[in-house]
């Protein structure tokens, strides 16, 4: 992957064209390695510090917008193109997507500018006839993209929803097996809506009310989350978050409301020994420490040493002092003699990520239905490898950011079948009565972009009974 040695950045004298060229390179390479789109974007921003905030906003809009609406863009391109879609060169196709996205979704970009910059992009790699082709398709689309006829929703609901709402057919097909067209449309719309940024107040230092007051000059809209008692949602930032005084003082972490509810289900208490398995960058680690009043011990486990370094940096910013870390791959069981046993374990397991598509739209194009079964096997393996570390009467909470049955109920059933020493614990931990509508009849915590306006999470709580 070429994202992005500094010497390779080609300056054209036109910052707007440089932004579009970088967006093209990202789109050409996304999905080709294991790095998340967020990580790729951060690398680009770190290496292009000369860009203005406006250029950075445009790059974000282009990359995330094209990935969010790729299915619909492709349908329009098929409608306008005289070349069979399967024969369009991938690089040319992404240039068409970038141009069409600007025409259809970026009202501040004139259609002529969208067409002209797309033509300039293709000139460096395409033959003259390709330049003419891109120019013709986009000029035609600029005139009549809003008149494109989509498949009829009654005659062919799968094709209709896939094209209009920009989702893979296999995903629409499986969702329609369990829900109505109207609800799936609403879910797709919620996923395609850019979400607010949600923060979690660091109650070791401040209160939610004090945080909201401190942020009044940092964002245009600030409001408390309805379910998570420490959450604050913000929109229309007035300057980057790392520049905020409240951030520098450690008053909050960025964390979706659904993720905040997970720690409440775990319900860690002061003085306990807690294992945060698959700790990542420490979003839930910091929240666990808050509920423990920074008293007790937390072991943060992750196979990525670099992530653990960043986790410790976050803990320092948050004034958390009870966290130690261990680098370990959970495909292999940790040795009890090395880690000890724990009162509570949180497993935020690797998953399909289908519950966070509104933040990571690239995932819906990179995932196949067959991969869900592989995720299920891996998740069950992780649970099996952690079970022996739970103390008698201890709690194990299983979490994934997915609402798909293979990664949810099926994993719970498989785990309980092979571990009779555990039972499902239907207690809701520290969750308030407000969350009753988020608890399923089976006792699982389940959230969704629709109707909850949160990321899609599934959480199950187990207790070791012998």
C-alpha cells in the first residue's frame, strides 16, 4: 500500500486537485490491508500538514461519502455509461464515483468543477478516449442524475433498497428476512446519516454538567445522551478536538453511547480485579477505571503493542493509575499463572463491524456473508480461552459491534453448551431503568442506529456458577 510517503505527494498548484488525487489513492487502496479507514486517514493527515482545515474536510467528505453511497453511485454510473460496468477500469471507476458524488451530494461544489477535476485526474493515467469517456459520463450525469429510474420497491425490494440506499444485496436480503421494508429503509437511512460525535465524561476529574459548560465555545450543538449518564453528543465543531482545553485536561474520551452502556452492564466496582480483553486504544478501559473510582487493578490485554502504548498515553491523560497491560494473542489461552484470575472480564471481541457502518462505511463493501461464520468461530474461541480466568461467581461480558445472529445469539448458545460452569446472568448491572427498551426478552443488551440513534452493539453477561 502506498499511503503515503511524503515524497510521493504531487503538488499541482491546485490544492483542490491534490485533495481529490489523495482521495482517489485512498479509495483505490482501501480494503487491501488490515488497517482501518480511520487509521489510513490519520496517516494521510499526519503527512499532509500543509493542508487547510477546509481541504481536510473535503478529503473526509469525498472518501467517506463515496464509500457511504458507492452502491447508489454505481447504479447511476451504469445508467449513464455506454461501457459495460464490469469492464470499467477500477481506477477510472473511482474517478467517476468521486466526480458523481460531488455532483449529487456536495452542493457547494459546482458541477463544472466536479467534472473538470475528474477529467484532470484521469489525464495522468488514461488514454485520450478514457478522458473523453469520463467527461461524457459525468456531464450527462450532471444533467439528469436525479431522473434515474431505480428498481421498483414492490416488484424487487432487494434490488431497490440496494441501489437506492447503497448497500450490498446480500446484506439487504438477510435483513429483509427478519424485518419489514419500511424498517429496513429506516435502518439504512440511519446508517447513511453522518452521526454526531459522542464523548464520555471522565468522572474522575469532572461532571457531565461541567463538561457541557466547558464545551460551549467548542461546538455549535451540545446535548446530553439520553441513556448513558456520562455521555455528551456534539455537532459542528468549531476547532479540532485535540486543541480543546477540556481534552488536554483529560475531561473526556470519545466514545459512542452504545459503547458506554457496555461498561454499565459489566458494572465494575472499586477494589476488584478486572481484565479488559481486546482493549484496543482503551475506550472501555478508561470507563472501567472511572466506575472503579481508580481503585483496584485493571489488566488491558491486546495483541498489538503499539495500541497498548497509545492506551497508556490515554490513561495518563485521564489520570487513571490502576491499569497495567499485557501483549497477548487471544487465539491462544493466557496462562493463569501469568495473569491471575479476575472478578470481571470484558471481551470486546473482533467482529464484522456491521453495527458501526455509519462510522466505517468501507466495511459493507469489504465483508462477505461467509465471513460471519469465521467471525463466530473466532469469537467463540476467544471466550473459550478466557473462561478459566474468571473467578467463581465472577462475571464475563461478551460484546460485539454487530447485530447479526451468527455473532450474537449463536455465540452465546455455543459458549454455554461447552461451558456448563457458566450461566447467562440476566442482571443489568449498573444500567438504569431508561435502558429497559434496549434489553431483549432473552436478556441481551442490543442497540442499533435505528431506532436508538446509536452504534449497533450486542452484549451478553455470563456468571461463573461453579
